[in-house]
C-alpha cells in the first residue's frame, strides 16, 4: 500500500510568516514561586493582556502575505489550527480572513488536534491546492497554551505561531513539498475536558508511547516512501514540548543536533503547541539556502504526527526579507515576574 501523501499537482509555500509575543518569564522565576530548581527550558513567551491566539494569527498571516506578494482575495481557504482559540463557539478563521481582506469568497474553519492542529490545517491546504480546487490556501498554527500553576506544563506552555500560504509549485514558491505522511493512534496522553481551565497529562506516558512512537514512525515512513535517509536532510524540525524530546528524536533517527538547533526555539519561547513546528520551520526558512531539504515532523497528543519533506527554492532569497524574521521576534523580549505573568495569563480565577 502506498503510504506517501502527495497531490497530483505539486505545491509549495508562496509566503510564510511568524509572530511571537514580546513578554518572557524565566523558568527560574516560576521555579522560585513553586520551589523547583530543574527546568525543561530556559524561558518562555507570554502573551500580553491584549494578545490571544487570534491576534497572533493575524500578525502571522499578515507577515505571510507580505512575503507572498499576492492579492488576499486570491486566497480561497484560511484554516486555523489551535487548542486555545478565544471562542468556544465562533470560528477564528473568519476573523482572520476579514482582517487580511480575504472575504467573502473564501472557506474558513478552525482545526483541533492538540499540538498538531496547525499541521492538520497544512495537510488540508496542500490537498486543497494540489487537487486544483483553488490556487491559494492559508494554513495557520497558533497557541497561547495553558499550564496549571505549579504543574510541569507551566514551565513550558508558551505562545506564538506561524502562517503559510500554499500555492502551485513555481518559481514564485520559496519551497516545495516532496510529500507528506500522517501517523495516528488513539493514545490519550494529554487532554482537557470541557469547562476545565487547564489540561491534564499522563506524565511518563507522554514520552515513549506518545511523542517518540508517533514522531519516529512518521519520520521513518516518510523517508522510506521518498527513498531518502537522514543524511539527505540539511535541517530537521520536530515538535518541541521541551528541548530534550526533539534532540532525542533526532538522535534516534541519526540526525546530528546541528541540523536541529536552528529550528529548535522551545528553550527561548517555550512550547507554542500548534504553532511549535510551524514557527520552527519559519526560523529555518529565514536562513536556508536554495536546494536545502527540511524534515518537518509535528506531534499532537491524542495522538499523531504529520511529517513533511520540503525543498527550498531560489525565491527564498528575495522573499525572506519582506517581513520580520522569526528570530527578530524571539530576540525581542521584555522580562516579567510571576505576578505580572499570572495577571497576563489570567491565572487568578475569582
């Protein structure tokens, strides 16, 4: 059975853009409050009082449009992946479509699959454009993730995301997709039930049977289907709930950490959940050269992984400077203490 996902029409990335909030809290500050001295990341991003997944999505979408250089009216679908959308019942995609001037001739929807909601939207956009239903579609992955006070997740639950405009492969695309693959099982390692403020997780269960099982199988199957090996890739971006997991996955696959570090942002912005790999790949595109091949593997609890192989094209050289680079946002930071962090994240529930 053919496992590779590849549309009849070749597609690529016409434009991409990221956004990360300015505020940061150091892990040691969170540890000071809860009496913890070992941390999975150095610091994480914190959305401001006037920021949420929607506003981050709009900023990322506008940056993607700047690089794409197309009329937003040509975008026939805007799909938004997140587990922290501002409305329980009201699509976020419609607001973003209106904000960037893509309405009314456009499809819009919100996707959910824990941390891989963004790449689910991307898979759908690839199929939408690849089937010739439309020439352009936008996939967005954003989160302002939650962590219960004092829980392990509070040290890593960050904020940020990125948007990608997908179009037919041409001299105008900055990179094209060689193929993709999705691997999914019913593995309940992380969840948040209705009306609950914070998610729950299965502790050690989140590692081997969840993250590593899905990420490794997705990556290996993609490479086998494409006839590629780890040595054929110049960069690799894995879902990054912390620093240890993606580096361990790379080691298992035989990928040196030097190929992972350029897209590994979790030590500086935390885990952006649905936006994690999309933001990491945007950082790699900001520095990649034409001809470079990128391995992109997401993970979402519940559980599943999407794996993609991207090849960078010549257009990256003229387009990457048309919008702020990802590391510009990562390096733009203002530190806050736990009190301001608790206020910004509305942790004081009355």
